[in-house]
C-alpha cells in the first residue's frame, strides 16, 4: 500500500530531490548549512570529481530548502541541474526517484519556472 492509498489527499512524493552542481570547496559548507536546519534535507554526494550532490528534501520543507539555496547564491558557486544520468545507481536515491514516480526531471523543470 502506498502513502497515497493511506491518505487520498497526499498525492506527491514525500522527498523531493534537488540536484546541485557546486564548487568542490563549497560542498561541506552547503552540507553543514542544511544539517543545521534539522529535518529539512539530507545531502548526498553523487560525484566528488564533478562535485554533484543531491539534497533530499522533505516535501513539507521544499520552500524552506529553496529559500536556503537562494540565500547563499551570492556566497557559494552552484547551480541546480536536472537529474544526472546514473543517479539511480545510489540505492537511496533510486528509492526517492521511485517515490517520485520517476518524475525527478519534472520536479527540476517546475523549479526552473
């Protein structure tokens, strides 16, 4: 039984992935920023060489997480990117993408409009 079956009004994923390409020197700083706001997001590094991370954001805190990113845009070098190929190689991220119904790309597109 899915979460949507438990609550018919709950139709979206519980976790929203925000994929970020960031300067390597800024990964730890952004991670610590998110960790200081307990429950907003978990940060996972997908590719250390390319400095690609994903913020796994609680759906209820998506606006907060995007606000946090906006607040540091002038201080850190990063950009939101579409889901990179191979992102579902990470077991946790594969679960999140499945929870999104495979619509992580649509979530990215929505964030850009």
